[in-house]
């Protein structure tokens, strides 16, 4: 590792093969914690290259626990995290609203490394038990239209660096990798990113997969549709900038979508919103993200139709039913 670090400290970049080999070695605990910390820190000080990101992704996918979920056309809504905004669990809530419409969802998530409550924190708090058992996950998909894939269960390399990420408490390149390594390989992805540079990188990488995708970036720095400002939207077909009024009827203030100070608070907000008892702003933000994911599937002729389906899922109680069914299966 010392040679690698020396090489990187000279402002050189890694090839795809080198990046892959290093991450494989990290997962095998071949380097000390301080060496891995130094390696991660390099990418906090400069932008990651597409080759490096591809190599890291190759390693995670090669090492991952494989899961085949019955040939369902799945969707995932996932943010890179690390935007420092501490919003409530918008993506995870949007997944349940999508599941409430009948669309199958394989939500990939992890504990928050740079936020109070990541998707895994809130799911665990709600009573979900992490698993990699294919039969169980299929059962959840069939009954509740949704299953949850806790990243460290499927990616040993992530388990190896979890303590370091937690101690750093900063956004690292692992944030960038999360949305690209869902072990269920969903047919449709709504990916939220924290910067325009990241949006460009993702656009390049996702175009190569041939899958339907939508990348979203809140122009004031959110890795989701926040309705606090305009949102950059990139799909297989091009890009546009959409207003809060178009996406969610009107704009909201940052404090309206705050996620609380503890995992318990985050879970409490989650339950309030999914029961249909959230504030206007909370509901609007979740509905906008769910609608964008539904539109990505190609099953709706317009964003308005997708938005109406999301509203129906929340207001009819189907989204909440989906959560209850999932938790009862644990």
C-alpha cells in the first residue's frame, strides 16, 4: 500500500484494473486501517476518475453475494448520500409509495456514514431484519412489493471499511459506489447525486448498462428532489431542469424536510409520513421522488400520471400497508 500511496501522492491516477485490485485487497484485509484511511483520503482531496470508479465497482460486483429475484422488473430509488443536508429518509419512503402502486422494488441501502440515519438505520428501527436469503427476499417482494438489501450483507468489502467510514464521518467514494452495485441489478433506477460532476460521471456509467435510469440533483446541493430549488434531471433520453412547482406543486423550505437528530426521530418521521400524517412539505417531497421513479419505469404516459399514482398510493394507505406487510414477515 505504501507504494500505491506514494504513486497517488504524486497526483497520478489508477487504471481500472489497479483500482479493482486494491479494493479486492482491502476486502481481504491486506492493508492496515491507517493505510486504508490514507487511501480513502486521497479521493477526498481530488476528483475520482471514471476508470477508478469503474474499477472499484468491478471489485464490489465480483465479490458480492449474488441474488436472483425471479425475473421481476425491479426499481430502486437511491441517493449517494453525503450531501450534508440531513433530510429525513426521503428515498426509502418513496420506495414504499412506489411499492404501494404495485411496482416491485429492491431497495439497496446502508447505515448513514455522513448522516444521522441512513436507509438501513431506519429500516432496522422499523423492525426489518437484514438478510441475503433469496427465498425470503422473494417472499417479501411477492407479499409487500418490496424487499431491502442491506449493502454490507451483500458486499464484504463494505463491511471491511464500515468502521473507517463511520470514524471519518465524511462523504467518500463509497457513497458514489452504493447506487451502482445493487445486487438485484434493477431494471430501473432513480439515482440522486450531490454534485453536477457526479451527475456527469453517473450519466456516462449508466448509459453503458443499457438500463433505464433517471439521475437527479437538487441545484442547491441535495442528492434528491428536495423542492427547495430547481432539480437537474438526466435520463437515457437527455437532460432538463425542472422547477419545484412542476415537480411538487410548490417550493418548500430546507427546515421543512429536516430529518431529526437521532435514528429514533428519523423512524418517527418515517412512520408519520407513511401513515399519511406528514406535513404538506414532507408529503410533497416524497411524492415527487416516487413519481420520478414511477416515470422512469415507462409505465406512465406523463409525469402527472406518475404523480397521481404516487398520491393514490399514499392517500389510500397502500404504501403503509406495504410497510406493515414487510415488517410482519420478519
